[in-house]
């Protein structure tokens, strides 16, 4: 696989000493959908803004399509697209005019055909004369995407594109991105939602300005070496309470069930059963489910914390 | 008695019907999820139930009080918090708590007890003097919830409370909601993150002002998902996707990480589809290593229901 | 590079033309200011009601009284016969000023002693009182000059008249303050509009986040700033023309000098205003702050320090130095020279240079700041 972005020891310290990103190095491959996943303030946005040349690194460098991030900013800008968190559009310009503007500033001369393609692709053709301000959240997001694609960038950076968008539009958006991958484009997306992380080819889990883990979703899930036991029982809340008081399991409550992260079913289930029956709780159903990325992430954070405490 | 009983509630704005003849009830102490896309009528309903917007027709009782004739009592007996509900960033944590306590007429020992409680649930004990603006979003959200229920209401309305909050904080926030609920408070919550809806006891789906489905998360999945989704792991994912899309055999096909998800057409069987996939892909020399049925999520339910409407 | 600047100009024009409310405001503001200052805040006091207490009743005193009667500024409404009546008339407001001509008026005048005439002015409205005093003083001076000259001429002596007795009224012989105010008004209107509009148009992009989208594109800070300025230069020129036309129709303003000098000065001044607006946008992060800051930075100095409302010569030396920071000061000199006096370029060419320096200074700072913000934020 061909490396399209190679990041080496990239570091950003903001004025006032806040560490944006702390010495990260990794590569992103061509035509990959790569995810930056992690909580707010973990360094996802900083990394994207660094790679787009919006801010300068304090240290380190990156190679983007063979161009040096520090020296060839202009060359890089010609080849990338960026969608900021706010899907910034001119609300008082029409859909057509917004795309036209972004074509103009990128010096795209014959943009009309490409614009038609993009409008069709994002299913906005019927709305082309509408002011961007009149569009729904999901449509704004798609228009913003169309604007970033007008100059046929080789790489696009999407900063939390699905935050605040309803599920139907979100699904629609992912479908569009899935079609984009066919155009040999490389897509880098940040998201705070771990349930979306399964959609990436590879992802980096960000926390506290560092990368906790970087791999395919499947490999990351496997790395947990833990089992998740799902239990359905009559009184979820007292079950949760009883287990938390008597064990160190990591437990997640849902409306009608509990997920318990344990080492193995054979070893741990009897313990769980014992505690629950002592508390008069009857287990109605049980099964082993694959660990989710969220399980892994929380586990990683907890181990990090204990490591720190031991230090 | 139910916490909330809604009967034929309707709200029109001019010609636009925002909430259309909606009836449902919320049981005491449950976590009730109210879901829908933007503009589906969620906020309008919440505003009516909180007694700040008068219904065009129909009525509802909240904690036993009519929202039409007793809106003042309704307001006194509920708590409300939204994503936009913001504490005063330029006041300290304690000043914010005191202010909202004052708004609900708490004073003396009562106030100091509740203040302790709010600080405890927000995990802010000993940090009373910090400026609220300096707190991270997640903590602020928990503090906001604490102040929203400082007067110990029986019912609390949370309007998209977790917008912009990261997963770990969201989980902590839901732990807090669980705590409230186990103490007997009825929690009425809206969200458009459907993975969160899984935490609710019961859910109502609303679209274009009308209720389109309701039940526990499990019931919803069992009752409404009839189509099968398969996850395919194979070589040359992108080429495979094009081939499968062009075959017109499926309802839809998308890339999902390193895999492909296909939705079967309504009457297709799993076996039939699996055979078709392996055969079609092998014709193009693509090797299929795994095909699994995906257990549906609430998001699938929601989208299926909405697509049916269209 | 040109296509990118053009792209921004085109977009900006679309946005300006589309925002009807702001557009109406932009054009309403000058009209409003002109009418407000021109009529409501008119410093001219006409038809001052005069009472005459003539103790001498001579030929000369009648001649003197005639000076008042022949001007539109004064109406002689009554002749009083006693000091008590004079007091009463002032108190019940039948007159605003009583002119007392002493018994020995002619004698003193012809003997070239100081003939003093006493004016009693209603001092309740201090502002009006001052204006009345100025008027009667200048009327008296005019009379004394004319009569003295006549007398001397009779005696075969010619004198050269002292120049500029009426000071600031020299180029405004009819004492028409509206005409005198218009240059200051043009300066204020243009400054406020230029600073506010550019500042807000850029800060709005910051607030909506669209500036980010431009920052990741190949557009440079220089191109962005130029693209932002050009549409507003056009708009501001239109407004200047509007103000001049309004000035002509409402107040009979005539441009006495060459239009080209006026145009050059106006364009330079507009650019100065726009660069100040861009400078504001590099400091302000929200539209609210931008609006407050640009109003403060444009309106106050232009009104107070430019010599528009307060003569610079009468300010303390320290403040006089500070007045050089406002380009309006120089622009008003140009306007007064070209529009009212109709002088040639030799009277004001330095002002062009001052304004250019001002504009270049703020443009450079803004570009450096924009470029630096891009790199370090």
C-alpha cells in the first residue's frame, strides 16, 4: 500500500502552553478511509488543522503526497479539501453560488459539469437555487462536502462531519462517502462517536494529545483480549449496583440489559451469577457478545490511568 | 398513576402542524426516550409538556397537573435541561447553584443540602469556587443536570442533553440519568443518537409530528426489522461493492470499514443471498472470506421506518 | 491570483446586494445624518428678535439700526423706552437681544474714541446666546468698518481693510454653517460606513467559520484583503456621490474646485477607512465586538478630533498632535479646499500623502496580523 501522508514527530503547543498534539508519528495510505477517533480536546482537530496547513507545527513535520508540510503549503492546498466542524457555508448564497465560489478560489475554470455531478451525487440538484441558510442540517453538510470536492482534491479532511446531524442524514452521508472511496480519494475523518469508528479502514484512537492505538477496527477489538457478557435480568439497576460493589468489572447498563467486560466466560460468569443470586436477582438470558470499540477505548483509558497511578 | 399522560395533543403554527394528534403515557420512574429527526416535533412537544407553549388542541397531564389549566404547577414540579441550557460561564459553580436554587425558592438548610448533592453528582466537591466557564463540556453538562433538578422534581425533561459530549462523558451522564431514575424520578429524554436510545426503558419515535412507533428497544427491533443485513468480508472491497451494486440483487450496498454491508430485498432469504454473493464475486475472481448476518440497531429500525414513510 | 481576487469580489458583491436590510441602512444612514445635522442641529440662528433702546436717536444711530434690519438674521421687533422695559421684554421672551445705543454714540464714534454699544442677550440657552453674540458682534464690526471707511474716504484717505475679521466665517460669508458642516459630515459618514462594513464582513466569516475554508484554499492574505476591499470601494464611492447630490439639493452645495482632486482624495480616504476596518477585524472575534469597536474607532475621532465640530486650533497642544491620527482631519482639509474654497492642489497636496501613509500603515499591519494568525493560532 502506498503512503499518501507520512507524519513524523508532529507536535503542536499552543500559546499559553496547552498541548494540542504531542509527538505523533504514523502514515495514512492512499484511498483509505482513516478515522481520528476520541473525545473532545484529544487532539483530533489539531492534527487535521496541522495537516491542512491552517496552523504551523511547533515541532516535527509531515509529508503529504510528496510535499513537505512546512515548505510546500501551497502545493498541498491545491490537492486537499477540508470540511470544518461548522460546515462553513455562505448562508446568503445559493447552493450553486457556494460551489461556484469555492471553484473560483481554487481556480477551477470549467466547474459547471463537475458541479452538476456533485449536486447529483449529493442529491441536491433540486435545491440548487436555494440559499444555503434555508437547507436542513443534513443538506448543509452535503453541500459543504460538495464544496470541498469541487477542485477534485486527492485527500479530504472532514472534521466531525456527523456531529449534530440526524440519523437519516448521517446514514446518507456515510453512503456518499462510501461512493467517494471509489473515486480513489483518501478520506480522513474525525469523530467523537465510537459507533461510527467501525466504518473506517483504519483508525487512530486519540486521547490527551496522544494516540492510544492505531489499527483496523477488527484488530483493535481483538487487542482487548476480553469477553463481553451480556445479561438480561429483572432488575437491571440493582444488578448493576450489586456487581459494581462486589467486583471490578467494567459494566455498561442498557435499558433492559447489562454488558460486563470480563476476562473469560468460564471464569467470570459463575462469579456474576453468584453475586446476582445472592441479591435476589434472576438472570433471564445471557450471551457472549464481541467487544465494541467503546469497550476497548474505555478499557485502554482505565489501564492508562492505573499505569499513571502506579508511577 | 402515570407521570405523564398525553391525549390528542396537537400544535399548529399557522398552516404548519408541528405536533399532530399525539397520545402516549410515561410511567413513573422510567427513562423514556423521545426520538426523531430535527424538525420532527420533539422540541415542540417538550415545550408543551413543560407548560411554556400552549397546545392548539388536546391536553396532557404532567405529574397530575394539566398543561392547559395548571401550567404554573406543572413548571414548579418539573426540571428541564437542554443542550443549549447553559449555566452562567462567568459565575462560579457555587454561584450558579445558588442562583438556580433561588429561582426555585430553596433556602437555608434545604439549599445547602441540595447544593451538596449537586456537587456530589457532578463530581465537583471542593471545586465550588471555580468559574463555570473553565469546566469541560461533560462536567458542565452534569452540573447543568444537577441544577435542573435542584428542587427535586418528580419529572425531568432532557432535550438533547448529550450533544457535543464525548463517549466517556456521555456514559457518565447516562449513569447519572440512571441514578435519578432509580431514585424514582421520571426521565423524559430526547436524543438523536440512537445508540443512546438503547439505554431507555421505552422509546417513542416521532416523525413529521406523528408517532410512528413505540416500545422497548428490543420490541422495536423485533417488530420492525424484517429485512436482513449481511456483512461481507472479501478481497478488493471497492470492486466488489461496484459488482454487487450493479447486480441489482440487493436493496442497497455500502462500504462499511473494511467490509461491505448489503441490505436484502424484502422477501429474500439469507441462504439465497449468501449463495448469490459467493457466486457473483467468484466470477470476478474475488474471494469471499466471511458473510455474517448483522443484528439490527435502533438506527436501522429508525431508518427503516422513515424510509417506509417516504 | 486575479481569478481568486475576482472570486472574492464577486461573492462579496452578491452578498452585499442580497442583504436588503443592510443595504437600505447603508444608504439611509447618510441621508439621515445629512438631514439631522443639516436641519435639526443647524447652528444657524436666524430671525433673532431684536429690541432697540436708542438713547441718542441720531442719524448715525439710525444708520446703525439699519444694519440689523437689512439682514435675515435679525428682526427688529420693538423699540423700548426704558431699561425696565428692556428687562421685561427679555424676560417674557418677546426679544432675544436688546441693543442699547448710548447718548454719546455719535460723538464718541466721530472723535475716534471707542463708541460702545451695549447688548443684552437672553442667556438661558447658552449655545444660542453665544451664536447671537457672535452675530451682533460681527454685524457691529461690519458697520464700524464700513462707516469708518466712508468717513475716511470723505477725508481723502484710503485704508487697507484688515483681513479676516470674521475669522472662521471668512469662506462662509453668509455664515451658512450647513455648507460648512458638509465636509465633516461626508468624512464621518464615509469613515463609519467603511470601517464598520469591512470589519463586519470579515468577522462574519470568522464567526461562521467560512474563513477556514478560504484559509485552506490557495487564497493568500493579500488576495483576501484586496478582494474584500474592492467591493466596498465601489459602494463607498456611490455613497460619496449620493451625499454630494443630497448636499446640492438640500443645502445648495456647489463643488467650486476640480472634481478630479475631490475624487482622488475621496478614494484615498475610503481606502484608509477600509484598512482601518480590516485592522478592526483582526482584533475582533465576534460581530458584536467588531461593531462596537468599529463605531468607537470611526465615529468618535472623526467627530471630535478632525476639526469637524471643534476647531483644532483651540485644542490643547497635546490633543492637537493626537488629531493627526485621524485621516478625517486631512480629508476635511481637502474637502474644504476643493468643495468650498475651490483652491488648487497646492493648498492640500500634503493631505493626500498623510492619508496614504495612514492607509498603508493599517493595511500592512493587518496583512502581517492575518498572516501571523494563520500560522500560529
